[in-house]
C-alpha cells in the first residue's frame, strides 16, 4: 500500500516504494468500464463548464453518467449496475422511485404542478413537519436547502438587529455568499481562531467580515469566540452532523454548549439539518436532545424533488407574515416555493420514514460503519469510519476525525482509488468518501458492500504496487 506524497503515513506504508499516483490501476479499470460516460463527459464539456451543473459530483478522471435508478440499484449509460450508497447525496431516504412517492406525484401531476395560490399539500406537509419536530412552531418552504439557510439567517438578523453570523469551520450550509466562507479549511488541526476564508471567487467582499468561524467540536475556542463577538452575532449556524465535510457527528456536549451560550447572549441557534434530518424521527435534534431556535431542512424532506424548509420559533418566523399593516419584514417570493409536486413527494416520504423504518436503517448503518472500520484497519491501512444513523464517512487517516480539518488531512488520492475500485465492484459511494443508506437496502446489500470492500482491500494488500 502506498500513500500520496504529503499524506499522513502509518503502519506498513513506510516499507513500500513510493508510487507516482495512488489509484492508477483503478483509473484504468474505471475507464474500461465507462467508455460511454467518457464520451458523454467530453461532449458535455462543449456546452457545460466541466460538463455538469453540480460541482461536487466531479471526480477524477470523469464522472459517471447515470441513466436509471430503482430502489437501491442504479444503471449508468454503459449498462453498469451499481448498488447505491449515495441516495443522491442523502436526498432519497427511501431509495429511487419508491412506488408510493411516484403514485402521489402522478396524482398531483394530473391535478397541476404549481398554482398562484396556496394549496392543501402545503398545509399538510407544514402540519406534518411541525408535529414531527417540536422546535418547529412554523415553517416556510423553499426550493433548496441553500434558500432555507439563507432565509433562516436573514430572519435571525432581522430578529436580533445584529450583523454577523457564526458558522462552522468546514461546515457547508449552501451557496449564498456568507455560507461560502470557510467551507474547505486546509488540513491540520483547527487553530484557535480559524480565519474566515472565501471558498469561492466572486463573493461580496463583505462576506468574510460578516462571518465568525468556529472550530467544530472545539469547546474552548468556540466559547471564547462567541463571548468575544456576542454583541455582533445574530445567529450560530451548525450542522449536528457535519455532512459534506465527512459525516462527522457533533459531540452532544458541544451542541449543548452552543445552546447555553446562544441563550445567554440572545443569539439564535440555527441547526442546518438538511443532511442530518434522517437520523431520527424528529431529526438529529431529537437524537442529541438539543433544540435550536430555527431549523433548516432540505434533501430528504422533498422525497427526491426540490424542496427546502426553514422554520422554528413563531416570534422569529413572524418576520415573514404579510398580514400586518406594513407587509412582511422579510419578503419571501419564489415562483416555485411550496410547489405541490415536491410537497406531496415529501409528505409521502415522511409518512414512510417511520421510527421503525429509521431504526432499521440506522442499525444497518452501524453495522456498515463497524465492519468498514474493521476491514480496512485489519489490513493495516489507517482509517476512521465516522457517521451517525444511516450516514457514514470513510477517512483514510490514522487520526480520529472530529473536525473538517481532520478529514482534510486524510489521504485523498487513496480515497479516490477506493471510490473507483468500489465502482468496479458495482458499489457507488460519494467520491468524497461519504454515503448513506436508504430503506431500500437490506442485510444482504450491506453484505454485498462489505464483500466488495473486502475484495478491494485484499487486492491492495496482496499487490500493493498496483495501487
Ligand atoms: N446544508 C447542508 C448541510 C447541505 O448538505 C446542503 C446540500 N449539500 C445544503 C445546505 C444546501 O442544500 P441544496 O443543495 O438543496 O441547496
């Protein structure tokens, strides 16, 4: 086994000759399996920068082009069958094309896709969500998680009259300007005061000034930073499980500390549960027993259709109420806001996502994490399997992963090799090494994943020079 230059090494790595690049054999096999995806990528690049409209889907050497999904099985345009552990990056907790969701959507399609008026599906899903998540007194619907977090933060600013927000180093809360600050911190231990770094070109120059960056699970530094900036802070926004940074759960006491500090200083606590919603019937806040002022949802709550939700305290949400004399404090237009197609797909999904269904898939998730950890480390490869419930992250690093910086310090080249090697075995995870389980999976499917992983790891240990 070899690791890429500069990556942390451990175990038997030092004994082996360095290789030019991890994963060359995997790349060759991937290319041989996906010639149509390769041509599709080349053609798409003529019309779309990078051949696509969703940056994180890109991976070396080119992304797979997908044709169909049913349950937990995907087919790409070359005809490869893939056992799916992405659920479109956590958006499909029931798997692809659940018949009940399809039926509900077809019924709604026949009735109409969008209207210039409110609808019964809107009331139904709002009631369902407020019943399910007790911290939600009122909600509003958007078309994406990005719009949900943006509106929640706007509401917090309007409510407190303060200008800044605190967000997590390496946390991802969507693509509006301040959310795109410090989404990809460099590797290494989180410093006591992480810089606010623009993660994209083209942000408003004031974005970084408006953001205080907190180290995830970093108790002392977080507490000091909040105390220092308390007079300026409208909100602290945090993912209870850091999602795209690697499925890293917060420590319960960290969330509790955030709750106490924000209460003490009249700062609003916002949970971004776009990814972590699926962890428990009442979202991750129920699992951690820490309740925010505002919650943002997306992905799974739309059951595979575009939907975002933000909501929480009635006094904060009142800013969106247009019935007062001056109209709403915060206007919230949107041509497809609360479109009934997404709402019926979401409601049907939530009705099927019962406590029992979540419990079953969470147990499968725990088995998967335990066995992944064991399989990789037994082979002498340093690894950490993180996650919670049906969410998992694989980090090829010897150090425990508590922050996005710990995750960024892992061996990325080897991870790409693992992603490509699993693909060749018929298993799809997110190229960033994260994934999730849908209720369409059963024990046998988990066994299939573990056999695929075992095959890859055995080959790597038997022929380390090919990796
Ligand atoms: N918050 C989190 C935690 C997310 O993972 C995402 C999407 N990956 C978003 C917000 C933004 O959601 P959307 O892609 O629907 O805009």
